[in-house]
C-alpha cells in the first residue's frame, strides 16, 4: 500500500500535465482574424438587418477569410473568389455538411433533403436521385415545352398589363407554375387552394431564411415560444404535410381532379 501512496499523485500529475499540453496546442491553433466579440452573443451585434453590407464592411477590415462567433456558433466568412474556389473545389468535402437549424429540422423532415442533409451515404443517394430524375440532360429537355409555355404566358401577362407591373409576383408565379408542372404534372396557382399553397410556400422560404435565437444561444431557445416563431413553424409544417399528402394521394389515385378543388 505504501507504493500506491506515491503512484496515485504521480498519475494525477501526468494527467493534468497532458490536459495542460493539449489546451496549449488548441490555443496555438492558427485561426482566421476575427473582430472582438462580446460574451454570450459573440459578434451577433455586428450583423444587422442588412447582413451583406455588414459582412462586407467587416471583411474590408479583417480580410477575405474571417471568423465570426454567432453566439456559440463559429462561422467562417469567405469573401474572395480565390478562397471560395479553395473551399468549393479543393476542400469541398470538409465543408460539405451544413449547420442544422431548428427551422431546417422542422420543415425539411429532420434535414433529410439533398439541400440540408449532412454529407454521407444518404446525401449521395439523394443527390443521385435528384440528378437522375430532374437534372439530367434528358430530363431537362423533357421539361422544355413547360418552360416555353410558362414563359410565353409570363410575357403575355406583362404585355397586356395596362398599369404598373409587380414583377416580383409574376416571377414568383412563373417559377412556381413551372416547378409544379414539372414535379406534380399540373399547376395550382389559379385555384383558391392553390393560392393558399403558394402563400404557405412563401412562409416556408421566409422561415428557412429566418434567424432563431436558440440556434446560436441554446439557453435562450425559449424565446421562440414567446415571439411566435415556434408556433409559425408548427403551422407551416402541418400545412406542408397536408399539401404533400394530398399530392401523393392524387398521384396514387391517378386522378388530377377539376381545377385542383379536390387536392386540399
């Protein structure tokens, strides 16, 4: 027992020395330049309602590769073509995965789609299906008539307009009608239920681009319940479930219905 009396302090000293050494190595790791950050929020206070302008201003000061701390989430900001090429081509596998946000989890079925899934076997299978079924040269050519028809309708609507034209709305309709015809075999924008679907789709895109405090400061996740963010997520997710279920039912029954009235 006398031998162990000296052995235990020696082991503890060795472990503490190893931890100290590892911490020193981590601290010496070369990181990109970063603006001074505040406790808890990091650099969030330096990114306002026009983030592209704020990031441009910070990049001019700190360089084309810049590290920002968005709450507890570190973010590498790249603002030069050469650096972007290095990331997108040379080191693309290192940067292939995307951060998992609450809205992505809720609206994209646990990040199972090709746009938000982490790099791996599932992502490769999804990409293969996407390229084969939608993006191959043969598939793109089969949708050519759809693109031409919808573009002709788009131009005719502009020509027949007597007053100012809301191009944002017309472009949105052109895009949605083309995608729906290619994916579902029909367009839904002319029916009352179809218009609700487009509003739902607009809300979905807005939520995917929104910032939830809990994604960056986890212990403040409860704010999403107070400001209505979580409630809106639930509403849009439920609405999209109903839309997709109705499309699946319609396609499986082999019937398109009249004016889409039986689709929702």
